[in-house]
């Protein structure tokens, strides 16, 4: 959204520009930009989980749709939103003293009564949500915010800054968030959900952000001894221009200008260095400055001054429209680059190349580099690259007629390109004769652009809306299939975990016990099934599971009572009736076969009879055992005496048994921690490409099942295609069988790559 921040200064002081900011303020801008980027990244990760939980608990399908729409839009726009917020905050720094947050609330006496009009209810709700977030931040972090304002005011002594004009004020940050939300293609309910998520998830994370901002200025020597905020004037302007601290010397301002401005060969300064790393929101003029820097291979001289035929923008557009129709008929996966397509466009009757203006030449270079990136991007299938590549001339026409195309994140052409590429990232070629709705839909969008677009950019809005409707329906179908798959996998995981826990419990209680074979079979089958049922129904922390575990211990004890004492027989006589009754009731609870239950009870009772018969002979046997133990003890004492008399004896060499887990440990050591970390950072919804039987498959992570540690991958239709455990997935990544796909917005990635490359050329 555009805003007018033109302010007339009556103070007689010249406001700062972004080229002569004090170095300390420049450092604050850059470091806070990176910190805010990290804060927003963590917010989007938490917001995705929070929206999914809200959708899961939604009371109606309508509410669930609102949450899913918000979740989808945040996933698609998270990078663009972060860029928008960072751009807004950067503008507050660059235009310090002039910049005023558009949504900041003011007193009623500041409002022009003649301009009051009825506010849309939806706009009012959004403004209330933003104001609530601003007030919450101001109340919660009052001291660090005031200290930061004090230090920033100290850096710009010639500028009177209101509270809301401080570049990192809650008003600036929250208004930047509101501006970013304005481009979200969702209804007001979903938009309010997003704003409330900012309130819920973001407000708690900005305390460290403000503390770090203060530390940055303290490290630059800005009021390091001030520990508490000073009083403020009623107008909200800091009254402290610390008398104990000298104003910033002019030399430092000049130094800041030199460090921040880049110069072209003509000596004109452009502020392209202020663009934060990995944030592609440069304006056309800044990109043009980067193009014309010394040593840049893309730099071109102004052709208008030379001889030969000159094509102005209107004539160039007319020729491009003619070429659009001819190149639109091209088929196949081979697509000509923009430079190749323009050869015939720029050729005049005598076979020479026509001259064009410098601005038009820069636009062509930038669009050409954008599509070079897209056509070389491994994230897209060659077939999809060819389809999107047919849009090069229409996109060039848009860029020639609208220079904001490069830095306006919500431009319909940019959004359409991003949507086309995002939907195509998981596309795989169908078998011959098999219908492919996505390929057909993208093909129809491209055909309509080539056949209908002249200069009516509204066509892209229409196509974007129609394509988003198509992808929404496709996404919802896929999500339903994925949800069924997740439910099935989670159910299977719970069952496996319950089965393992039940088997382990029986194994622990029967270890080193002489359990009769029929009873052991019963414990391993029917009784283990009952334990699984209790675990799945009640959970491992429940009282019911504790009772079932205790009954298991009593069952084993009743058929092999250890140790045998004088009271063992009487204890068994008292306990066995209850044990048998509880055992029968337990099997009936899980609807175990009645005949099998009766047989199991008979086997248990026969085992009890055998126990009582053994106990009848226990005294004589116990006496013989005592004599044998005493004899062994005497023998050991004699052996020890001989050893001590004859000297120390070497201890026997003990050869450990092979450890079944050793191969797994060796395998873990063979996988670098880098790949294990990459596996741990894999988020649900991320796309990968895996090689199976020399065929490349594209799939996305549909679920991570914590109970089993499994990563479940599905194709675009939601059908399961692969599953890995952590170790397996890390090993496949290390070997190159599995590779990550970048599902970020393709236009923004392309622009980011161009900026990085142009900067690299300047440094070289």
C-alpha cells in the first residue's frame, strides 16, 4: 500500500536523508533489520502450528475454512510479508524526521473534523487490532522503548522526533505489519485472525529485540551511562538532548554518507547499499544504478544518442505485441531466452539493430535476468519452465509500462508468476493418455495472456483470481487425503507404541521366571492385546494402566512365586481367586473369544495346581538348597585363600557378546551432523525430490509422527509415496538421493539473486 509521507518542516532544519545518516544509526538499522527478520521467521513458524490447532478445534466448517485460508496465505506470503515489514522499517530510518506511521493513533484534536467520514467496519476492526498491539507493546516494554528513543534522538539533534516516529517504535513495526497484511488475499475474518496471532505470538518476543537495539547503540558509545528513561514532554517529544553529551560531530555524518552511498561512473550517488541482505525490494532506480556500476557485464550505454533507427517506448511496445502472438504458438520444452526473442523485435529493415532508450534497455536487462533465473531454476520441471517461459514478452511489456513492478510485492503479475511456480513445484509428468488438470490449467492461463493481453493489467488480476480458486479446490482435496493419511499413520504409530510397551511389560515380568508354556502363550497373545487396549484407551499415565501392570505382575507371580517363603502358600490361597476373576473380566472387556477365554482360565488354574504341588515339597528342597549354597561358599573361601598365598591371579578375559545396536551406532557416526540438522529443520509442507529406480519423484512432507520418528511424504494428490526415519532421511540427503526444493516465491528469489549478483560484480 502506498502512503504519502511528505511533511513540510518549519523548523528551518534540513531533514536527514538516507545518504547522510550517522554511522551509529546506520548500524542500528542494519542490525535491527536482521534481528527483526529472525523474529518474523520464528513468528511464521509458530503461526502455522497455531492456525492448524485452531482449525483442528474449530466448531464449524466455516471457521475451519477461515483458519485454513489464513494458514495457506501466510505460507504463500510469509517471505513477501517479511520483506514488506523490513522495507517499512527501513523507510522509517531513511526518512527519519519526515516519516509518520500511517495507522498511528493520535489525539482527537489532531484530526481534521471536515475530513471525517464513516469508516468501513472491517477497516475499523483492523485498526482496533493494530492499536491494541501497539498499546500492549508500549505498556510491556515501556523502559527499553523510551531508552531507545532517547538514544536515537541524541543521534539526530536537529530533528524533533515524536514517539511514534522513532524508527523502531511499536507504531512503526505494527503499522508495517498492518501494511503487510493488507495484501493478503483473504476475507476480514481470516485477516483479523492473522492480526490476533501477531498480538498473541509476536508481542512476547520483542523484549529481547528492544534490549539488543539498545545494546547496539551503547556499543557505539551513545549514552552508555543512561540506565533509566528521562521525562518526556506532553507532545511526546523527548526533552532530553543530554547536556552531558556532545552532539554528533558533522564529520561523523559525512563519514556515514561515504559509507552508504554508491556512485556511478557519472558521479551520481545512489543508495543501493542500504538494501538489507536477502531482502529483494529494491526500486527500479536502485536496480538501474547497480546495472550501470563499473565492471558490470550487464551495463549498456545509452543507445538513443547513437545513429540509426530509434524505437521509443510506444513503438517498442507495439513491436512486442506483434512478437507476442508469434512466440505464443511455440510448443515443447525448449523455450527461447528473452534476448533471442528480442532479436527480431529490435531488427529494422536494413538488418541493423534498432536503438532504444536507456530506461527501456535497463528494463529489458532486468526482465531478461529474472527469466534466466526462472528458466535455470532446478525447482521447476522443464515442462513447467517452458510454459512459464512463454510469458517473457507479456511480462516485459508490463515492466516497461509500470516501473513499480520490480518493488511492489503485491503486483498482480508478480503474484501470478509466484502462484504458477508454487503450484508447479510438486508437479510430475503424467503417463501418456492420463489427464493432467494442473498442466491444462497453467496452459490455459498462459494462452489467455498471450492471446488477450495488450496493456490491460487487470487481465492478470482476473487470471490470478481464477487460478487461485482452482488451486484452492485442488489444495483442499489434497489436504483431505493428507489428513486421512496423517490420521492413519498416527493411529498406526499409537498402535505400534502400545504394542511395544505391552510386549516390553510382559517380557520384563517373565524374564528369569519359570512360566508354563500355555500361560506364557496366553500372556504373549490375549493378555498383551488387553494391555494394548488399555494403553490406547487410557494412556500410559492413567490409573487403569497402573492397575493392568500390577495385575500382570500378579499373574506371573501366581504361576512362579519367587522368592518362596513360609507365607507364600497362604498368600497364594488368598490372592488367586481375585487374580483369576480379574483376568477373566479383562479378557471379556476386549471381547476376547469366550471359548478361548475359558481355555486360558483352565490353563491358568492348572498352573496354580502345579504351583501348590511344588510348594508342598518346598521345605525339603529348600534345606538341600541351603546345604549346597553353604558348600559353595566354603569352596570359594578356600580358593581366595590359595590365591592370596600364591600371589595375584590374572582376571579372566571376558569377551563381550556382539551388540545388536552396534551397526546403528556406526551408521549414525557415518552421517554428518550437517545432514541430521537439516533433517531436524525440515518443516511440514516442505518439498523434496527423491530418486527412485532412476526416476525423479517430487513429494512433500505431510507429517512427522513423533511417536515413531517417521517422516511421511506424499505427492500432489496427497497419496503416500515414501517414509523415512531420521537416520535414513539424513543418509539419503547425504548421498544425494533426496534433495530439498525451495518453495519460496520464485519472483522474489529471482530478484534476490539478481541483487546479489550485481553487488558481487561491484565488489569484484
